C-alpha cells in the first residue's frame, strides 16, 4: 500500500495542561498521542493524523472534513460535568477541556459521515456525547466488581468479555462470543446513550463496548486498549497469553474508513 492510498485517521490528543511547576515546557500546554496508538493505526493500513486543538472552529472543521475517520484515544477521566453530574471525589473531576474538544470532534465527524472509534476513555466520551452516563469509580459504585485498574500492574491486568452475537466486535474476531482483553480503567459506562447497543460485557457486568452502525453515523467504542495487544506481546508475554490481539480492531476500523 502506498502512503497516498492510506485512509487518513484523525487521532484525538491527550492534553497536558499548562503547569508552572513542571520542569519540561513550564507553563505550556502540551498536546500529544501515546506512541503505540499511532503505530497501531499505521500497522493497520491507516495514516494517523494528530488533531491538535486549534481554537479555530473553521480550521477544526476543515481538519475533520479532510479525514476518513476519527479515533478517540485513552487518557484522563471524563469530567462528570460532561454528563450532568458533580464529582464524588476531587480526584475524579476529569478533564472538561478535553471533553469539550473531543465532543466537538465527534459532532463534526458525525455530521461529515466519518466513522468514529473510541478506545478506553474514547468509549466513555462517546457515551457522554450522546446522552449516556458513567460510573465515576467502578469499585466505589458497584459492589462485587473486578479490579479493572491496578496502577502497579497497569497493562498486565485483564479479563474476558462476552460479545453480543453479530456485533461489530464479534465479527472482527470471526464471530467469537468471548475474547480476552486488558483492563486499565476505573470508570465505565453506567447508562448507555440512546440508540446504542451494548456489545461487550465483563464477567462482573461492567459494560465494555457499545456501537451504533447506522449508515453515515458509524460509531463504535471499546473499553480496553487494543493498541497494547500487539501480536508479539500476546505471543510472548505470560500476562497476555489468554488475551486476543488488538490489531484486528484497527484493521477493521481502517477498512470501514476506506469504505465510508
């Protein structure tokens, strides 16, 4: 595949907001993407394009219109204010600035008929954008749930998810009814947004994927991090031995962007 033939996949930024005490770029806002996300898009046949916040609606609109698809990345918590709640704890206040930036991208991508895929935080901001709500902290609000994030084990933690028959993610994995995934989140969808189907559920009932596959309004989100499930890692890392490779998700998304 030549570079010019690769569909352009807009990748949303993580924000590191201005901090007068930070040694690197003191007092400056940084917008960035984690390297393995960009590499996953490239391996899948897409050309990753970082969508910086330009503070210029016309420029952002032009950016989105030039793309073949939108990929929403992981990162900071979604702010409870973005789905009509107040933080239960100060540390769960999230990033409302990033929320507004990504919700605007979602709206513009949907209006332009571009496919949207959300990863981890990405599925959560999709839920907020379309009228859903989140658990601010799974283990606080849901009794008896698994540990879905462990800072010390980080991307070595995982579990199975049950897939809905004939869902997009099930078809990605050849019609599988269960796959193994990693788990690096303490928030999750509480009430799915209207019009979306829940397509993956963890053993403790936590929602792990949603989709809406209407023509011209294609939106999918998964709660795990497929970009950290490379083929070589799944083949060699004992912690990942029971997990499925993440590459098929990106490959199927890039194909969708090529066809849209």
